[in-house]
C-alpha cells in the first residue's frame, strides 16, 4: 500500500478527531450530555473521513465489505451535531426516545445499502466499487427513489409547519 501526502493528511485528521473524542471521555468531562454528543459527532466524522481514506489508499478494493461503512456511520453525524447544539443551548437537556428520529436516515440508507451492496457476491461488490465515480456514493435507483421520497416528505413537513 502506497500512501500519498493527501492520504497522510487525511489519516492525521482522523487521528485528531479520535484524539479529541478520547480527551472528552475523561471522567471529569463525560458526565455532560453535550460532551457525550460531541464524542459521538467526532467519531462519526472520523468514520466519514475513514471512508475516503479506504478508497484513496486502495483498501476498499482489498476489503470490499468495509466499503460504504464510513458513509453509513457518517449519516449519524448531522443528528448528533444538532442534538449537541440543543444540549449547549438548553441547560436541562436530556436525551429521550424521541431523539431516535435523527437516526432514521441511517436506518433507511443502511437497509438500501444492505440490499444493493452488502448482500451481493464479492465479484459484484468489486464491480460496483470499480464503476463508482465518487468514493462512498452508491449509484442506485432505489437510493435515488428514497432520496426523492425523503425530500418530498421534508417539503411537506415544512409546508404544514408554516400553516400553523
């Protein structure tokens, strides 16, 4: 495996994010919900960068079952970042079951990736990886359809809220 300067910078960024997350896990810091959410956000961010590192270093082609995992885990980053901001703004913020709605995108896209990639034979996985234009992006009509439905539901949600 040959690492370029870009790969080394990417690897350094991953290590920095995980190091910061480790420092936040120290006993004096971990009690705060905001710090717990920041730890999760940093780990999800590092996973997304890890996905790019897998492709750029060629490891994704050597281990096709690891492909797209960083993309999937990275989908959790936006929800935890939103909850982190809420935890900073509200003194008595607590995580509740209702906050699991922020993981919905992860579960929907994860199910699509499971069907369209992970359950495929190894030769099909390698073909998919070789035909991709962008790392971490699966060209899938099912995924495109799910994105369109999600966008439609989001716009309707905004419209209903505006009418209140």
